[in-house]
């Protein structure tokens, strides 16, 4: 659909005003009185996207590997870092080469130092940085970014990238999703930590609706726009991660800062976009939310909750793809759980990739520490190697869908 220049200018002017007040955001991320069973109405065939290859819901049993435990554990980590370029001595290159790091995440703003210099300066610089990172890896490396559009866009116009609109306006300009996806593919970025499928359930929510990070309060509209977004990315052979499971749109707090309790706000309708997108096989990966809901689990937030991740997402919604944690260095986790406990509970919950964005705190040894913790948990029998194998197989199955140009294969 063609929209007038006036409407375009209005949307971008609104984003400019909001950007003045917005700081860099990390991809985050009582049950309603009705306790009815989820309705999984089939999505229209016209909205079905064609994924890069096999569906993300197939069984991981095929292709069992003889990779050693260190390799499997390293693949379960995604880490952020500082640097517009990297050399052989940079810790992130060492993590990739020696610790078999499975993924990295890029940012444009460094929150700990409050400096607008992190990983992004220009298109040519980002492309060279990514090429360096991939060349250090013996296996396909996930290179992730939060390019939702609008305020949460790491690739900004001031650095030479195309302008974007927020999820709230992306529904009006669906062709923008194609531009976003092409930009990522051209740079070598192979995983967008988007779309956000949270409902605009609480207009006073300080982290989702406030920054126009949700499509709509209507789960059908959210599903339709999310599938358009995913289809655009799949056409460019870029993967997507839905977020923030099981729903962050009804919260009244920001999980970057502390634990957010949605016990009396969350409703099962917030699961509906996941139900529909999983049903048509378009959920490449799903990112968790650090939200606490005593009606689902009275002890742990979603990221650390086996009831939520395994019980609801995997068993009830029949999802067997990759689950990525939101940043485990966020206030919602570090203010309430120790490093070892958070890692153990996330893996026991069913999380496959543990994210350490290094953009709330900066810890160059995060990967090394995490690998040590996981290895000790396996050696002690607290976590079985079979459980590590489950995550490894899911991750490798996802990576096999990447074309050589985006996987970094020789």
C-alpha cells in the first residue's frame, strides 16, 4: 500500500521526539479470571512465510553429534562486547576460538559508560567487524541485533543506515520490514531479536507500549504483523526471535531495572501470538521475559521457570525450537539470583542460549565463568549431559538453516 508523505513524516517526527528522551534499551524483555483453554484458530495461508529451510519445530533427535562437552556448552552462550573492530587478542575473539562461543550481540550504545560508541559506526565498519568475528569461528556464528525499528534500532540513520519506524507504525508500513531485513543481510547479521509479539495490553507499561515496541493490543493484529515481519526476514534468509515470552506487555515495570510482577495483570490471551506463529512453523527462536507471575510459578520469573518454559512453551504450545534468555545481567536477575543459580535454573527451565549482553554491567570473563559453572553442574550430576545435548541439537539445527553467506562458512 502507498502512503502519503505527510503520514510518513508524522510517524518519523514522533520517533524523533521520543528518541530525545530514550536511552538505549536491551532486548528484554493473577492469570486472568478466565481460565479457558487456548484457542488456536488457523492463520490465513496468505500470511505464511517461507523459512530459510526446515521448520523450527522438527525433532532435534536427528543429527546427534559427537562434539565434546566444551563445544556444546560454548554454543549455548551469546555474549556482547565493546569494539568497533576486533583483533586476535580481543576477549570476544578468544571466546569464539577457544571457548566455542555460539553467538554475539551488537549494540550502538554502551550503557555502563553512557557513551554512544559500542559496535556501530558505519555500514562498512559493521560489515568488516562481523566478517572478523565470523572468520574466528570454526562453526556458524550467530550474530544478533535488536533491530525492531523506531527507538529500539541499533542501526540508526545517523550512522548511515536507512530510517526505521516502530512496531506500532510498522503495521502501517509493512514494506519497512523488508528494508530492515535487507539491511541486516547485507551486513552479515543473521539473527534479529525481533519481532516483539507482546500485546499493547497496558498503556502505562514503561518499557513496551511507551516506546511503541508492540504492534497492537489485539492478538490477531499482532500475529498478522509479526508474520509479515518474519516473512520479510526469511526472504533475506535472516532468522527472527519472537519476544518476550510469555508476555511483557501487561507489566507495570521494567525488567532491565528489577523484577517485574505481572501476577495480577497478565492474561492467557498474551500467549495467542505464540500459539499461532508456532502453529504455522514460523518461530525460529523465542526469547524469554524476566517477568514474575505467581499464578504460573510462585518461585521463579519466566526465564528461570521450568513450569513456564518447559510446561507451557514446550509441552502445551508444542514448541521444540531454540529458546534464548533475555539478558541474564539485567536487574531482574542479578538483584535476586546469584550467577550460578541463574544459569542452573535457566537451563533446567529449558533455555538453550544464555545471553550475557555486557550492557548493564561489563564482564569480559562472563563466557568463561558461565562455561565453568555449567561444566561443574554437569560433572556434579545436577544437570545431565543429555540436557546439554538437547540444547546443542536445537542450536545446530537452527544454524543449519543459515545460507553460507550469513553463516560465515568458508
